[in-house]
């Protein structure tokens, strides 16, 4: 064995070796990061460019193809384009598009019936021929009603009026004499608008839905282990069971609605601050109070 290998390292030698290792570590840390960022930008540009080219290709071939661009994402049998095998779900990461919003706006949908380009978003009904379009699942419930994606919904947004206006255009009874394809689209669009309205109109379901859009899943069946809350819920349930008249039940219901309102405000604050665990805790409490409220409604 070489004598050099057996010689102990001096402090200066150790220091030099440590410095060299730190420089190498920094180089390994930062250099690949810049390369990955460059690759990510390149991939994003490539995918967005592919989508635009795909849209142009399909627009030119729509007169000869039974699957226009506006419907191939929603085909029941396959979620991929029949011509390319490319899935729109590839770009769906927890409800957020991989391409920028600006890039996606450039991809204009066309009517499967008259080939007219969409003028408004969301594209549920063709403005030119009034034909109902297939469901586009990339459009969330807030976009359906032209709402900002936030928990609070002001009364002046007239959610119910917007819902009724959609049903006047999408209800299946309006297209009973149309081809089967459009009748199916009408049934799907109408059902989705109903679900969207019920979800956004209820504070608890709206809270769960908006967390889902943020990529946070909520287990609605998860139990609460806080002794104080459990004792409170048991007390309330006993009061509901022992209530003998309408007035007593209405008083308990009023109390539950107050608690739901308070925790809704707490949820909105947690959501704005991206404190998702706190937001989930608010939902768990809201769930308990909402269930008590349902029991009261059954007895009224």
C-alpha cells in the first residue's frame, strides 16, 4: 500500500478537500435545476404548440370527420383523439392546466353541427345554430356560472337566475325532436349544470369542491376526535330528539345555521391564506352541523 494513502490528512488538506466538495455540491445543485427549468419551458411550449396544431388540423378536417375537436375530449368510449391518440387528460393536474391561460385561450372550439367558431365561454350552446355542445370537463363549476373562483359568492351574482337561464337552453325537453347525439349532449349538460348549481349553492359542498380544485381531497366520513366537539354534537342531538314542538326545533335549527355561518367564515379565511389543514378542519365541523340540520328538517 502507498505511504501517501496511510499519511493522515493535515488540517489545511482537510479544509481544501471540504471546500472542493462544497463547490462540487453547489454545482450539482444549481446546474441541473437550470437545465430542468429550460426543459420544462420547452416541454410546455411544445405541448401548447401541439394543441394549436391539432386544433387547426381538426378544424380543416371536420367536414369529413364525425368527431370534431369540441367533442372528442368527451367521447364516452374514449378520452383520446381518434386521429392522434392524444389524451386531453394528460394536461390535467389537479384541475390546473399545464399550459398557460393565455395559450389555452387561443384554442377556439367549433360547433360539431355547423362548424362555427365559439364566440363565448363556456361553450355549451352554439351561438350560430343553437346546437347543444358536448360536455367540456375542463370547465369548472365556477366558470359555468361566470364566477370568480373563490369561496364567497355575493347575492348580486344571481346564481339561481344564471342556473335557470342555462336550463332554458339545455333542458332535454327542448331537443326531444333533435338527433340522438344532441339529445345525449343535452341530458349530460343539463345534469352537470344542476350538479354545479347544487354544489355552489350549498356552503359545505362549495367548500369541499373548491378545495378539490386546489388539489386537496377531503374525506367527508373522517371522524373528529376532539372531545369538546363530540360532547357538543351529542348534546345537540339529544336536544333534537327531546324537542316536542315545531318552535323548539326551529330554535335549534337557527343555532346550527349560525354555527355553519361562523365556520364558513373561518373556512374562507383559511382558504385565502392557503392553510389547507385548517380549512379541512372547518369542513369537518361544518359537516357535523349540516347533518344535525338535515335531521331537524326531516322532523319539521
